[in-house]
């Protein structure tokens, strides 16, 4: 009986110690998950903020919010846009582009772009809103152009003896319907939309790079360039990595000495992220809820 009680007490002690350790770990994770931009901004000194644009450009609300936050913060003297993206949605790209221009013009912030492995199409569009563009010698950039692409599964429907039924109010209401081929009129219509979106890109590059539209059009056939080639074609300003871009941004902002770097994308993680890792992928019903025809600045 005595031995049983002693054994029970030992197990209770072990269990209590394990529970206490678990609580401590959870509290530490909560503390670190709550650390973010606010705590960094509270620290003294002039700062350079880094905003990441990574992966295909789709939902840019977080990116725009970060740029807005840094634009309002007096201690942030410069912003570096770190690009590692093949581009994406044309409209989403333009949202980020416009916000960078607004922060530069209204808030008088220095904004510099740093291209990592890829900063092509929409990624390069965004870079053109900044004061200087850095790229590594082997970075892939350029791909100035617009694209609309979808899969035609009409033959599959016919094989399965299924029919696509559409009731529409106008001849072009279902242009791009993946269940059938485009008519010549629809193809011309969509090509016109693409040309208009393409023109926005060309004009943005011409304005941002201080080039003539004719000069940009010679380079704007969709092909990509290495960083070295882009420098030769005046599409980027300097060859260098992220630290080089941060130092240049600090210099342009008049920061003396080593700037404090704020990089929330690397620190802002929730407790759930710590416990289960990266965010779970969206279910197919969410990922496939976009329009059938997407107009994109995307390198494919």
C-alpha cells in the first residue's frame, strides 16, 4: 500500500512537472506570436522597414496594410520592397504599385526594391514604383506583358455526354467560357482587354524608369532578363542583395550609421502557426472561386 502511494505520488509529480513545462512553453509561444511590428516600432532609432512580396500576387491586403503602416510611422525613414514573385493578378499588382507611389509622394518615404530569385511581370511592375531597383546578377526579372489563360474542357464534357447550358443577356457575357471555343469576335474582344492592360504596364515602366514608351515596348515582348541583362537595358539600377538595398535605402533617407531593420513578415506568427507549422492550404472550393478568365501580369 505504501509503495502504491509512493508510486502514485511520483507519477503525480512527473505529470505536474510536464503540465508546468507545457504551460511555460505555451506562454513563451504566445509572447513571441504577439511580438510584431508594434514592438519593433517602439524601439528608438531611425528604421528601414522590409515588406515581402512573395509568391503569386493575389490577395495583397496584408502587403498594402504594411506599406500604409510604415508610411504613417515617423521613425520609419525608408521601405525596402523585397520581391520574390513571378507576378499575378493585374489589379492586385496595381494596388501595391499605387500604394507605394502614394507613400512616396504623400509621406515622402524612400522606397527601394530588392529582387531575390524572381521579380518578373507583376513583380517587376511593382518594382517600377520605387526609387531604385536592386537585383542579383542571376535574378530573373522583366517579362513585361499581360496574359489571360484558361483550360478548355469542352471535349471532356462531350466525351462524358454532358452539356454546358448558358443563358446570357449579351453576346460577350460568357466570353472565355471554358466549355467551348472562343468565337473570332470574342477572341478580338479579349485581345483588346489584354492590350489595354498591357499598355498600363508599359506606361508604368516608362514613368518609373524614365524611359520613352517606344524604348519600353522594344523590351516588352514578355521575355525575361537576368539581373545583369536588366542592368544593361536600364530596367534595374544596381546589382546587389537585400543588405545592399537596405544600406542604399538608409543612405537615401539620410540615416547615419547602421539602421534598425523592421521585418514583420519574419516575426509575425500566431500561436497556431507555431503549434502546427505553416498555414493549412485553402480548400479547393476557396482556391477555385476566382473568375474563369483572369487577366494577369504573370511570368509563365
